[in-house]
C-alpha cells in the first residue's frame, strides 16, 4: 500500500474532520463493497474496520500524550501497556502493520481484531470477530487493501474531530443509511432516531437512573438516553445503561456503538431475553430499573411460549400469555416486570396490541385495571424500515402522578399537521415519512404537561375505557373525523336558479326545433 495513503497531520482548520466529510467518507467505504456482499451485511464489515481504525488512532494519540506528560520516548510510551487507560493495541493489530500486508489481508484483519478483543476487557466477548474478513471469493486482497487505504485517508484522533461526539453521530448516520439500503432487514437493528427521541423525552431519564433495553439492537435508545442527560445539562455517564440483544451481529454493532460514544460502562449482554435473561442479581432475582425502553419485534412468531409455560423462573408474565404467534404482550409484561416501584417504560408496538381480543384482551384489561398505562401515542404510518404500518408508543408507569391516576392520555399523531395548533408532525420523504423536530418536541410536551387538544389529545377515565371493552384504539377517544366543508346555502340556491334558467332555455329551444320539424 502506497505511502501516499497515509493520513496527513492536521495543521490548519480545513484539516479538522467535519460531520459531513466523515459521513461521506464512511459511506464511500460501503460503496466499495457493493456487488461483493449483500447490502444488509455492509455494516458488519465497515463497522469492524471503522472501530479498529478509531481504536488505533486513539491509541497513538494517547501514546503521544503520555510521552509528553511523563517526558519519555514515544516508543517507551507506546509499548508500556500500564500507561494506556483506554484500548491497548498489540503490535499485530496496529494500523501500520495492517497496511503493510499485501497478501492474505483478510487473515491479517481477522487476527488483528481477535487480538484487540483478547487484550481489552470491554470487547473481550467477541465484539469484533462476528464477521470473517478471510473470504477471498467475496473479499479478495485487492478489495480489502483498497478499503484499508481508504480508511487511512483520515485520522480519527479526538484532536482531529470537529465535535467530540462527531464519531458517534457519524456512526448513527451509517446505521440509518444501512437501514435504508437494507430495506426491511434494516428494521431489525435500527429504530428511526426521531421515534427514539420521542420515547426518551417521554420517559425522561434523570441523572443517577438505571436504564434498560431488553432488545437493544444497535443501542440507539440507550445512547440517546445518555445524550438526553447531556442535553439537560449533565454528563452522558451520569446514568447507567444496560441492554440485551439476541442477534449476534446486531449485538456487536450495539457494543461498538456505545464504545464509540465513549460510554465504556454500558453493559450489553447477548442472548434471548425471554429464555436467557442476563440482568439478574447474584441472588437469582430479576434486576429492576428506573427506565425501560424498547422496540421489540412486532407480532413475533415463535417467541418460546412453551418454554415460558414450563420454565419461567421470574414471574415476568403474571397477566397471562398471548398467542404463540404474537409475542407483543410478552415483551410489554417483561418490561413492566423490569421496572422498580417508581419506574417508567416506553415501548414501540404494532397497533394491534391496542384492540386485539381474546387472550390479548385478557392481558390488556388487568394491566389497565392496575393503572399501569399512562399514555398511548398513535404514530403516523410508514415511519419504520420493516413495515409501513403506523405503530404506536405505550408509556407505562408504576408511579403515576396523582392527577393522572385512573386515566390514560390518548395522543393522535397520524395527522401530518395538527388542526388546531398547526404543528407539522411529520414530513413525507421519498421512501418513508419522518417525524419533524417540531413534531417530536410538541408530542413530548403534550404528554409531559397533560395537554388536551381537539382532534389530537385527550385524558380519558378508565371508566370510559371499560365502556369501550378495554379497547385502546386512539380514534375511539380522540375525534379524528375530517370536518365537513361548510355549505353556503344562498350560493347553492343561486346555482339552482341558474340551472333552472338554463334548463328552461334548453326546453324552449327543443320546442322550437320540434315545431320546425313538424312544420316540414
């Protein structure tokens, strides 16, 4: 690989890496993989290289900082593991070593990633080696060398970045773009950022809170919970983050995502949360949290109902079990069971959970009777990557404020523009809809202050919900009908007079023609 590929040292303002430049650079890396692997798999390879390059650059930056601080040679600082507080990069995983490879590049990358895992506790659980770079049919040496050279064009040291969080933001951009590119598959690991922001603003995590996502995907809800603390004037590490994810590749993305946001204490476990819950105490009791947030798979088929019936050790499903081909109320109950006595949860669900009958109604009714549902937000259609269905957000609360006890706040957000306040809730993009910033802020504020607004939101007593047979479909409680256009009676009468006059003239002409025909 040519020396010209080496990143230049920043010396002017123009060398500082902006978010836009970084996004384009990372997406160009994905373009190099087009045609070689499936688009749904781009993320696994790009994120591995991205993480390795970032870790290398921070390692070198820390080496220089330590050498200067202690007044020791660079090489001494580089090779003394005890002097490095962040990631330790062994020699065979260092970027110069990787760049020097001309053959068997995939094998070298595999060894580098495995070595970094082995030497660093935060990623020792096989975060980086979930994909195999040593597949010469799909990833020949020429392609991998090109990718390594591409990543060598920029440095990812903190001093090179326009914003300390630019790397995390670019990472989220790539996750979103990969979801766009992967189509329906993207919904498995990415929830639109605007929906995440809305949920987090509604549950409002505070400094000191423990926040849990039982099906965390790429970790976006956990990360935004930390960002929410920062936006409120605190530090991102003022809360404790916990998650679990079943899909191995997606779990690895989530792990890298929290690490790239420098949330080193976040704990994301891998495994099926239903059959292998990892957040349990040393006394084998279910851990509980201040906030629980999630976007589980909707209408999940084969959610291990038989296992739960025979083995469930934590009494997470006291309200009953839904059908074996619809796991929605399993996840909702799991989240309720994971809340402490003052806990609050936010979950994205298919609208069917609001009104389906039989076994699901038997679960929904006692949960409502126990006054655990604080709000239902009906979302616009076509927001998500894996479905065009509108979906909804349920806000659950074990400690409702007194003024909301015995009530549910119904919020209808399916109108593009609210009729009374004229707030634009969402915008139509080429492939799907997206909540606007104003829409997110207004919807969150509507919930937070308990605002009632015609055609948009209403606080409803449980007695009325009982009268509706425990149906939570929002249009049952919020008037969503389109207003009829007013009729100008005087104008309509004038139009009738005009039509009558025209008809009279037509009749007269017809009589004239008939007379002329008879005359002949």
